[in-house]
């Protein structure tokens, strides 16, 4: 393998730069040329390459966002778009590609692999919604960012004796809500993976008040419902003073946690080793505690769920 490319794709996630750095430096260490592709598959289709050197990734391990920029690319979901991307790679003499992104990005990576470019995916998304993966790059930082916000919300919730509904990201997955809800001491956690009733949420709020609680936090995963709707319902059906906070894209920014930097560094270096060993069509991952690789097909067909024991534990502790 003479020349590889690296790109970040889909929603950005803290730790993507650490992954790009690890890919770049490991490749150079092995004498392989590296180029970065800007703006994910959109940039691939238009050939937005940038030469990567040891220096181009200096001072990036601690930076949030992605120095390569990122995009969600609809045209690359079509066979024509994929063929165009393949040709661009061929013309640039690129034999291997590392894609850092989520499930959608892996589908693009798999298409390129089937067309003949050796391709490895790295799980990079705050949502933690990828199967066969203990944690995605960016998840830990997003949870820590959200917890910091919840702690601040708790201060004002206590002062005003209010009920707060806090909506977190996660797309269709409840992982962020579960971890933040448990770590933030929420009264109720609403996630798409577990049906809930508003009567039950209200019952828990009233139970808290009955034992002298002056404030409450309800954590809502965006996939379970809109914080605004839930807040409105609670205000209309209880006598409590309710406020709603939607944390939004703040959860995607900021310096990656040490855990995300370590994970991204391990996976980035391993992705290059997989390519050098002739592997393709796989995700590099830490799964059940082991550094390993899993076929994209297996990743796509494996049903995943967050650790629902956290949900049960949070319920017990919120009694
Ligand atoms: O996948 C990451 C994520 O932040 C999701 O949690 C959220 O649903 C989505 O991206 C938001 O996308 P956008 O940045 O395009 O609004």
C-alpha cells in the first residue's frame, strides 16, 4: 500500500481530530503517503484533497470539531455518486481509505470497498448508536459536556424550586440520555428504547415532592420525544413550575475527553494496520473490551441497545 486517504463524515464528534492524527502518523511511520479528504464524501466527489504531514496534525489532539471539515452527502448514497468517488480515488492513486463517521458514513465506505478500494471505518459519533462497539469516538465527551450543563441547571432548579425538562441528542438512540440521566440524578429518563407514560413521569414527580424534594430533572432523549412538548404537558397537568432546556449542538463541541483521545488514537492506528494487512469493508472497534475489526455487514445487521441496566438502576436510585 503506497497511499491512503482519511476523511471525517456525518455529524462531527470530539475526538475526530485525534483519529485523523493517529491515522496520519501511523501511516507515515510505516512509510505510506497520506492525504486528507475535506468535507467527507462531498469532498471526495469533487477531489478536495489535502496533503497530510506530521506537522498537519500537530496541536490537534485536544481540539474539538474536525480539521478536515465534514458533511452529510446525499448524492453519495446513489450508485452514480459512489462510482464518481471511486474514480476520483483511482485517479489520485489512493489504495486505501479510512472513514471516521457513523452508520450512514459506513454505508458509503462499504460501497467503495465493494468497488475495490480498501476501506476501513472508525466509529465516530456522539450518539453511541453503532453496533459491535463498546463506545463511539465522541460519546464520552458529549456525556461529560451534558453533565456539566445538567449540574448548572440543577443549581438554578434548586434555587427556584422548579422542574426542568432537559432534551439531549442521540438521534434514535437513548445512550446519551441514559448516561447523563443516571450521572445527573434525573427523576425520570425518557428513551426511545423503553416505552413510558406521562402518568408515570408525573407520579414520580409527585412522589419526590411528597418526600420534600424542591426540584426535579427529567431527561429526554431526542428520539423519545420533544422536550418542549413534554414540558408543556407537565406544566398543564401538574401545579409545578416547569422549564425546558434543549442542550442541542453544544453536545457536539469542545475538547475531547482523555477517554475519547485514547480511543481515537487506538482505533486510528489500528485502521492503518488493517489496511496494511490487506483488510477492507470493516470497522475498527473496541468491542467487549478487545481491539478488533468487524465486517460492515455484521455491524449493519446486529441489533444494538444501550445498556438498559443503567435505566433500571436510575429508576431505583431516583426512588
Ligand atoms: O448524529 C449526531 C447528531 O448530533 C444527532 O445526535 C442529531 O440528531 C443530529 O446529529 C443533528 O444533526 P445536524 O447537526 O445535521 O442538525
